[in-house]
C-alpha cells in the first residue's frame, strides 16, 4: 500500500530508470518499504531550467489563477488525507492520527495562501512635486530553492510551496529522503490541481550535493530551509556569498515556565501529549521545563504519571500515542543526552532507555535536578525527553530561559496577568504561547530569532521572503 516514489520535473513524474536509488525504511519495523530515485546533475539542471522557463509566465499570472490552484490543492488534500497519512506513518513513524491531522491542517495552509495571494498590494506615495507619480510595487523574487525536513514532511513542504507559488515564484524543492512519500503526494496534488509544468519541481539526492548544486546556480534567487542550526548556517552562508535571499527556520530548545499560580492540572494535561507528539521530534517541542518551587512537586508528579501512561508502538496501531524515532541513529543520539544528564547528577523519573525489540522505539523520558551545563539543558534533544528544574523568582526563570542562543518557541503557564505580561515581553523567542498551545496556525507567523532562524512563514508575513519591493517614480 506504500506509493511509488519519483522525481517531479517539468510536470513529469520520473522513476528510477537507471538513476541511483536509496532504500526507504519503516522505522517501526526496520523493513525496506521502497526505493527512492536520486536526481542526477542533468536532472537538477533540468529542474532549474524548467523553473526558470515557467517563471517567465507564472510571474505574470493572475492572483486569481494562483488562488484557484491553491484552493484545489486544499480540497484534494482533504480528500486524500487518509492515504497520504498512512504512507507518512509508514516512512516517518508518527501515529496515524497525527499523520492524517498533519495533512488536514496543511489544507488550511493552502486555503490561507489562496486568499492572501489575492491581497499582495503595492501602494501610492503622495509626491512632493506636481506631475510626479510614485508607486511601490511588490514583484516575485524568481526561482526558489527549498529544503524541507523529515519530522513534518507534508507540513514543512506545503508552507514553502504555497508561499512561493502564491507570490508568483517557481520552486525546486528537495524533500526529506528518509520520509519522502508526503512530498511526492504534494507534487501529485499540485499536478492534479492544474499547476503549469515547471512551476514546482521535486528532486532527491545526497543533501550536501543537491544543496550545493541548487544554491550555486545563477537561476536561483531565494533559499528556504527548515532544519538544524548547523546546516542552516552553512546554507545561509553559501546564499549570502551570492547575495541570495534566505528564509531559515532552524532548531529550537523551547523553554516552559510554570508559575506557582498556574492551573497545574491543565498545564500537565496540555504539555504531556505536546511534549511526546511525534516522539519529541518537533522543533517547537517543549524541552526545558522551569517550574516554580511552590508548584514543582505537583507538576512533576502529574507529568511523570502522564509520561508513563503514553502508549508507544507502531503508528498504524489504533491505540498508539507515540511512534518510533524516525531513524535508527536517533536512538543512540537520544540515549546520549540521558547518559550525560545522569553523569552530572540528574534524577531519572521515567523512561530513560530504548524499548527492546524491533524498531526505533524509545521510552518517554523525564529527568529532574539537571545541572545547567548538561546537554539536555543546552542542546536540542529532538526526542522524547523532558528535563524539569525548579526556579524561585520569575526574573530567574526568564534569565535561564534566555541563556541559550536559541529563540524559536516558548511556553508559559500562569494565572497572573502581570506575570503573563512580564513573560511575553521578557522571553527572547519568535513565538510565545501562554496558558495554551497556540502555535503554527496558517494565519499566524511561524519563525524564530537568534540562532533559530531568519524570517517567518505563515500569517501576513508569509509572502515577505518571496517578493521584491520596487519603487517607481514618474514625471508626466
């Protein structure tokens, strides 16, 4: 039931046909479920040429035509969500309900961009001199190269595709080779929605080789990347050397501040499933929990009980709440955080080890009494691990939360409007969510500051990275 994988170049789906291929694994079983073709240099050049050619007409297309395509994609995504989600669970590992939910939520992203692309406005600036007309125009930047990750393969790709296409740009996108089915499904959705050939192209290959080829091409004028801080800095540096615009949505290490006056039961009920969603492989996953002394014991008891109750298993099983880690290498990587924390005096309260048997399964893990210099408190674990520490004053919590170079998402729970105001203004992050989990909606901006990235996706800001500003002044 797993789909056939392919490249998508100039409106054509291209299978192996002698190309280099790689195995795609089911992380719950370790079995090979498909072979993914890699793009050759000729394929990459063909994709770039197709995108460049298509841009000449697509940039002149009516916003109504772009909107129509995006609307159709949204409708088709909802119709096909079950099949797309099942394949995503097979290659990525997350529970089926999460996979289908990802597709359904992403239909909203297509709908949002369909509406907003009809409202890309310029403006008229009143002139100082009689007979002078001053205009500000917003024009598509050109061919874009995008690189998307494996943790939310459908979500991260459709955000970039919808923004580029809605702005009048064309795109060559390299999706995640570990979890490719969702991106192939996206290509099929846009193809079936009537997107002209060459406007969207999908390629696969060795990441460093593909990124080097695409970024170096004079055809590409914009880079968009979602992934790790280290790789993002490398790609941003390459783009900067060539004066190419870039949007970078990079890693985070999200702090959670829980104050004494918070509704502790409500906080635990929200944070446990959110922490272990997608096995913690989420850039906005809460990872550093700062809990005020008066609420500490109650919060820890509730959180640990919740973590122990999470049902881990194959994502296709109806009762699974957390699936496997996406790759076998992640098992050892997550374990290393726990080993380091315990070597520095941390207390293990739940989990702490891989689950024996077939598949990349790891027990939901909670650690307390962590030292500030432990890896879990200084590096993004990207796994089902939570670290909980105490704090006395809110100023202390803010100082510790802001002590790292990351600034993507952050969370807080408090019953005080004064605390909420201090937290919302004091946290150094691109996104702050207080007393609920309210991030990553299509109508809200998504992005970080500091090492966590440049630019935003979603919301009114969604097209900013894909548009040039042109000033025209004319004396009649």
